C-alpha cells in the first residue's frame, strides 16, 4: 500500500495483517512528486518484492471554473491521476493484473471539474490500450468506473453541496469488491451501478454535446 499519511498506512497494515494473517508492506510517499512513482518502484525492489497485482487508486479532483482555479493544483492533479500510472515489471514476469480506479467522469464531459474529467478520460483510454498491448504477454488492465462513493474524495474536491454528492453513494467496500472481481476476471471496463451503466452506454451517446455539458455543469454547481 502506498499513500502519504504514514499513520493511516500503518493502521491499515495492522488491520490487514490481523484479519488475514499475511505480511503487508506500506510505503509512505507523495506520488505527485517528480520522482514519486519511480521512488515507489525503487522501494518495492529494495524490499525484495515483486508486484503481481497493481491497483492504481490514488487520485483527487477539485470543483470550480478552470479559469479561476490554481494551475499548480491542476498540474498536481495531472501528475497524480495520469503520470504516476505506468509500471512495466509485469511484462518481464509474464503475468500480472492491473486495476485502474477511474471514474464515470472518464466517460463524460466535465464542466466545473474540467481537469479531473480529462485526467480520467486519459486513464480510460490508456488502460484499454494497455490491455490490448499486454494481454498476449500475460498482463491484463481493467478500468473501474464508479459513480459517487462515500469517501474523503468529495470533501477534498470541494464537491459538497453539489448534485453529484447526493447522500446515497456506494460504500468503498462494495466498489473495491466489484473492481477486484472485474480485475480477476480480466474485464476491460466495469461500472459498478446499473443506472450509471445504462446512462453512459445507452443514453449519453445519443445526447447532443451541449445538452451533456449543461447537464454535468448543473450537477456540479453548488446549491
Ligand atoms: N469517492 C468518489 O466519489 C469517487 C468516484 C469515482 C472515482 N473515484 C476515484 O477513486 C480513487 C480513490 O479516491 P477515494 O474516493 O478513495 O478518495 P480519498 O478518500 O480522498 O482517498 C484518496 C487516496 O489517495 C491517496 N493520495 C492522495 N494524494 C496522494 C499523493 N499525492 N500521493 C500518494 N497518495 C495519495 C490518499 O492518501 P494520503 O492522503 O495519505 O496520501 C488516499 O489513500 C481516486 O482515483 C478517485 O478519482 C472516487
């Protein structure tokens, strides 16, 4: 497990080890840093570990008009949501499974979260292309695209009081299980909720772009 907060990582380590009788390794680092992902890779190697399953989960969003927002925050978002993704050791091993924790944002247009939606569109495209290139080498790549999930995300993204955060989000546990099962089955893309799957696959392709822009803009406007 990798994240910035060492205290929370160590708490999760203890929880996993106690519940499942396994050894968990935690790496406390900032993946937005210039060398964040490379640093994580080096630390994994130095610990004598190899990666069979890679879950790229770390990411954040931020509500607001693009022109009024901090460029620094948006560049940090691109660093974390996009640039920290790539890992190639699995090809040498000849096996591996990758889960990209993406978002339904990757399938939509993103007024009031322009950069976040664009980073997720990158991940959606990248993961599927990676799967096509690596499947023959024993490595699969799955896109998990959830809707609203009850985590710290909405608060960090300043999305509270918007239509996106409607109080009946999925639990992190149910989304994690859904994504894990899809990854183990080698699925290309999975959306955790039926209603969202229907909207994205069956309704949105037939809606005019301007209508979609206005709909998403309304959903992301604060009350
Ligand atoms: N919650 C939703 O509604 C929702 C919906 C669709 C998709 N998603 C996606 O789900 C993923 C997980 O988000 P979440 O909902 O679990 O949000 P969260 O509760 O805010 O968790 C984000 C995780 O990423 C880690 N992280 C953030 N910045 C980092 C950095 N610079 N370096 C290393 N680790 C970092 C955080 O740990 P530290 O703070 O300790 O670093 C934390 O473990 C994201 O990719 C998000 O885009 C979320």
